[in-house]
C-alpha cells in the first residue's frame, strides 16, 4: 500500500512486526535521502528517517540486509573484474535487498514523501492509525 505523508506530521506504527505481524522486540531505523527543487535552479537536500517495529528475527534480517547492501554494489564491479559468477552473486544480493524491504520510502519532496508498505494488512492498520488514505 502506498501513502503520501506530510513531513511535518509524526506517524504512528501499529504495535506489530512489519513483516509477520508478530510481537515486536525492536525498532528498525531506515532513512532515505533526496534532492528536490528549491527555486531559482537550486537543489535542496532532504533526509527522511523513520523507525518501525520488527520482531527479533526480522530485525536481524533487516540489519544483515543493510550491512550487505553497500558491499553488493562494489561486489558487482569487482566481480566483473574477477569472474562473472562472483558478479552474478553480488547482483542477486543487491536485487534481493531491494525486493525484500517491507517499508520503502520514495519521492521525498520539501513537504511530503511517499511510503510503501508491502504487507497489506499492516498497511490497512497503519492507515487507520494515522487517518490516511492509500494512493
């Protein structure tokens, strides 16, 4: 589910793991950076930070994905120099990281950002809790 969220308003999260709806034991912090037009041809920098609940298993999983992500990009280039199998492995890790994230932040602007929640049931609870309509 996709939501357009104001940067000025705080958001609340259902007290469940974002992936499995289990009991959360930790909060996972995620951030995204973006550039947007500031007028007169200047670009302004924006950063969004959110932290959402996760159970122990999925919190560990998200931490591993975050750690491996930068190495996967470098590994693709390094793999091309060493052997194509190494490059394919790191390319798979990179794509795996993009496809498995439960929360995705997109289109950061000066006043709003787009939040995508992959778990539909969790997204509906999130919408009710924050009085939002999905896009």
